[in-house]
């Protein structure tokens, strides 16, 4: 039997993607993950929860530097050398974590981090 709501499925998926995009869910989750990766707290899930509710990445990291706000990152294609280096370091860290413990980061998360790095580099790669 078809799922409740009479769905063909395709429209629902598109609607879900539009919703996530409209509210920048992927970007905000990535910022929150970046935030906890920069500090590597003992309780990762608690820190991730706080990062999400506080605006993801707004709190200063251990080094005293605050993460770049999402609006600044999204506003300009191409990033500063510092942003490119930080995102490159993040991608490397994620890949190393997956090598040590497969499945630590999903393929989607890794692809998103790589896509962000490419965008910061100016789209070329």
C-alpha cells in the first residue's frame, strides 16, 4: 500500500530538500561539526548540541578564535587563505578519522566538506 499522505515520494523528497536548504540545515550542522572538531571536547554530542543551539561555531575555540559566521562564508565565493587552510585541515581530519574508524563521518558529510573547500578555492578545485 502507498504511504500515508498519498505520496509518490519524489515531491516529498524535493520538498524536504527545499526545506533543509531554506533553513540552511546542512550548513549549520557542518559549522557545528567544524566547531567541535576544532576543540575536540570530551563530550562531543553535548558540545555539538550546544554548538547547534548557540548558532554553530560562534563560540571561540580553545585558541581564542571564533569561527567565521555562515553568512560571511556563504556570501562570497572564494575564501581567504585562512579559510581555505582551515577547511582543508577539516577535510584532512575527517579523512584521517574515517581511516582510523570507518564510518566516523558519513560520505555525505565528507562530500559537503570537500564541496565547501572547492567553493572556497573559487570552484575550480
